């Protein structure tokens, strides 16, 4: 017996958890995106239409593969959307570390729908295929009710139909999908009209509150985090810190207390690489080690600027090699071990 297994290209879990499937899809999409991130999606010589074509064929084909047969939760959609928006921001040149615009405006400028809208359209296209050529046993199974309730996927489809009914003028003459489903079946069998209705669905979630979202993020009054080097302001502390690292080459103080073999000077856990040790020291959720260093910095070994530059250069070369191999970052080859030799993390030696 197993708790989860791969079925139709997705991961099905016994406890109905959809996150393993989402993480598998994002990992596959990032493996396709990372080698081309700079040369294709970040290129200044390629037009936007070509970049979007690459995105649809390489990234979205993996993110959305069989996603229409699931009932996704908010965490599932958020997981897919992170990779989706990462590619869109690279195409438009609106990285998150700068004076950035909101995700909705990025999609609006590129004239592409949101991840939620993409999933709605994928489910509705699949419903049309089921009605046209689907096996009768499957249709009969979807029509079943348990304790007076429809199956979760059927309830989701009805919500999707209600969305298109209320938002697209071409569908306004039809009745409520919950009571007039046969009218919708006839409408879906009319291929050209159904395609036009789905095309009109693209930007319904982009138009709503676009101006307000833009003001909340871009207006000077809301950019309350100021860069100490150039006086630019940002919407979040994370955006300000990322800007400082990229634009001004600012080094976080934790870097000076790292080392090449990746051993924490406080808890003595060996992470084997500089990058994993730096993540450990910078983790705001588990900051005991960094607080100890800040309390008595003279008790711990501190790197010089030359030693730190050497570590950063070695890490940069490792990241470059990983991207050449189709990875987004260097893959850990050994598990971290505590001072008691207890293995932590998921990587096996």
C-alpha cells in the first residue's frame, strides 16, 4: 500500500492533498525554464510574442498538464502562480527587487490571464470534450450525487459556468447552469460561439480593481521602505533588500560568518556548502544562531572581504554550472548533519 502514486501524469494522494502534484508540476516547469531564462525570456533581441510562445509551449504545458481534472485549493493555485509570474516578470523585465508593479498589471500589460482563469478555461474545455465525445460511464459517474450533494469536481464546474454566465455577454441569454444545464450543453456544442465565450473570459479577473491594486503598490505614499544607498522606496522590506543586493552589491552581514565547508559556528551543524549555511543563518523563522552571533560577534570567526568575495565567486560558478545542466540552483549532494551526527533534511548522502 502507498500513500500517493502517479496517475495520468499527476500525483494522487490518499489524504486528497494536491500539493505534491503542484510541486511536481512547478519543478518540471522550472527545469524547462531555467536554462532559457536569460538567453530567451530575458533577451532584448526577441519580441514579446516569441517569448510568450516559448512560455506556452515549455512552461505552461507542464504547469497545466491534467490540472483540469483536480479540485485545486488556494495553496495549489498559489504554487503554480509563483512559477507563472516568475516567467511573466522575466519577459516584461519587471523583476521583484526593483520599483515593481503588481502581478495583475504585469498580466494586463502582456494581455495574458491569471492562473485561476487559465484553470477555469482548461476545465470548461475539458467539459466540452466530455459532452462531445466523453465515455458515457464517466458522464454517468459525474452525475451521481452523494447525500444529496454533487461530486466536488462537478460543483466546481457549475461555479465555472456561473462565472462565465455572469461575466460574458454572449452567455447572458442562457439560464442559470444549476437549473438549465441542458441549454448549456446545446451552447457548448456550437463550437464557434463557445470558443468566443471562452476567449472573452480571459481578462474578467484582470479588470476588477486594477486601478486600486496599482495605486496600492506603485503610489509613492505606499512605498514606505527606503533604500539607504539611493533613497528609492519600495512596497516591502524584502523588495528593498533584494534591490540593495542587486543594484548596490550590498552584502548581508550573515555572509561574513559563513565558511567554505558550511559549518555553523553556533550550533555546529554541517551544511557542506556556503549557500546552505547562508540560508540557515538568514532564516528569520529560526534565528537562534544568528541572534547568538549578534550578541557576541567577537567570539566567532569573521571572514575578510577577500575571503568572502572568493566564496561568492565559487558559488556563482556553481550556480552557472547548475543552470547549464537544466537546474535552477546547485543540488545538494549530502545531507546536513548536526554536531551529534544526526541527519537533517531530505537529501541522502
